[in-house]
C-alpha cells in the first residue's frame, strides 16, 4: 500500500518533470484515507452560511425567507437568487426596483447590499446596508442557499 503510494508520487513527479515548467507540483494534494475533497471543504461552507444566517438577523425584521410566507415591510427573499428584481407577485415594490432591469445574481446582491440606494436609486429599502464586505459575502451566500 505504502509502496504503491510512493510509486504513484514518483510517477507524478516524473511526469511533472517532462511537462511545461508552469505546471505546479504543489497541485498534488495528499489526503488521509477516507478524506474527500468535499469533506475537507464543507466546514468552511457551513461556517459561511452560519455567519450569513446570523447576519441576516438584521434583515429579518423586514424580510421573510420561509417559502410562501407573507411579505413583511420587504418582499420574501426565498429563492431570490435568479429572480428578476421587483418581480414577486403581490408585493408593492417601488418603481425604481421594478424598472431596475436587475436579475439577482450573487454579484448583483452584493452590490445592492453594499449600497442599496446607489445600486437602485429611489429604492424603498431604507435600511439593510451591509458595509462590511465579509459580512456581505456571508449574507449573500445565505440568500443563495434559500431555495426549495
Ligand atoms: C427596514 C426594512 C428592511 C430591511 C431592514 C431590509 N430590507 Fe431589503 N427590502 C426592503 C424593502 C421595502 C424592499 C423593496 C424595495 C423596493 O421596492 O424598492 C426590499 C428589497 C430587497 C431586495 C430585493 C428583492 C426583490 O424581490 O427584488 C433584496 C435582495 C433585499 N431587500 C435584501 C435585504 C437584505 C439581505 C437585508 C439585510 C442585510 C435587507 N434587505 C434589509 C426592506 C428592508
């Protein structure tokens, strides 16, 4: 077993020698048996979502996230990523929002939360600006996770 791993590494090293100089040898990732790439990255993603969920407390006074829940002061944000801005039926959006032409991607949400009135001049969302970039990334990741 150990012998075959060494052999595999040696083969990789040899093939690296024969290839272009820019092929980084550091790409060889050594994992313990049973440890997958997914298992290694999941805690980080979970951590980001947990941070996002916590940060969303500042939004939940106005926004529901449970599918089908009634709107509050703001529209329900379940499934907002991929949705056309100002398009949730039954919510009275500002004209600024309905005519913004935005389709909410993670990047668009990030820009909106950085400066709501700058991104959508005339928006009715008077609060909810998230100045901290890390916090914003976490909230947007949380919003992106809210589907089905
Ligand atoms: C004081 C209430 C309030 C708070 C707090 C608030 N929002 Fe809003 N939000 C609104 C209102 C009202 C709108 C509708 C804006 C419009 O029509 O111009 C809106 C719209 C939005 C939209 C566009 C939704 C759509 O269907 O197009 C997103 C995304 C959003 N808010 C995210 C957030 C996030 C994330 C937070 C917290 C960081 C937050 N909001 C905090 C009131 C609020």
